[in-house]
C-alpha cells in the first residue's frame, strides 16, 4: 500500500501542503550549514507544487493515463520547467516513494516503543488504520499496485517501504513472544504480514462503501488481539 497522508490525521490531498516535505539542502560543510537562498526556497516550492499536481492528476486520471503534459498543465508550468525538476513521470513516482518512507517514520518509531507490546500493537492498529483508510491513499495505492505489476522497478521502490514496516511489526511481535504476552508464533514476519493484509483489506472495503465516513478499529483489533495474545492472558 502507498501511504501518503500525515500520521496525525487523514486530511484530503487537495488541502495538503507538502512543501515542508521537500528534501532539505545538503550540508557541504557540517560545521558551516548551507544557507538556503531565496532562489533555493522558490525552487523547492515549485518542485513541491509540481509534485502535488502530479498526485492530484494520478488520483483523478490514474497513473497510467497521466502524462507529463497533464502534470505541467495542472501545475501551471511549462514542460521545460517541469523537466528542470523531474526527468519524467517515473522520477515523480520515485519522489513519492521517498515521501512515503518519511510518512511511515512515525509508525516505525511507535512500533519500536518499549512500552508493553500489546499496548504498542493496539496503538499501531488504531492509528495506522486511520492512515490507510484515507480514500486518496486507497485510490493511489491501487493505481501504483497496477503499475507495479507491469514495471518491477516501481514495485521495488514501494516494497522497500513495505518491508521496513513489516520488519518493525515483526520485531514487536517477536518481543511480545519473548516476554510471554503473545502466543508462540512460528513465523513473526509472516504473522506481521497477515496483520497488515487485514488492515489494508479493511481500509479498502471501507473506501468502497461510499456511505461509510468513519472507520472503527475495534472489531479488527479484537480479531488481531485474539490471534496473537497468549491464551493464559485471554479473558476467556
């Protein structure tokens, strides 16, 4: 899944400001940080504006049906200006993959929290499900998944992000097993994959149900908890 919204809330992509997510200029000298000039800021802002236009175009027309001319038109820039920032549509997608990795960082940090494993897991399920359920995330995920089937290099970009999340969740499950609060799991990475699959499936179904404006994690959490909790700790 491609996850692009903020960690704290699933805001609409059209209302989002992504300028602050642009890559910061590198420091040539670690002792003397590079001062960002007015031109640097303008270029960064224009790059972010083009990227946002590309995201909107992908959502409305689909990745495959969107051309660089569509992106340039939506961004209000010339083709030459667009190519000054991105070599093509594939480069835009690579930037989205980099942004996705930044968006996942809070979840990775939370999974590494040293609080009680069950508490950490429930918090992750609740917050990540909100993140996944933003309609724009679901739509863009489907678009990129279909493109990734045709182009393995695109699949690799986003699988790296997915594997980072998978590894962090598997590490939490392993810790829970060692501490005795989770049942013995033959393969914690496979268990982590099943948990993510269940969450992504629920997010997809919630989006398809157009009359459903909210998503409740309680039922899914009960299912996941029943699957991983040590039987001796079960209320039944």
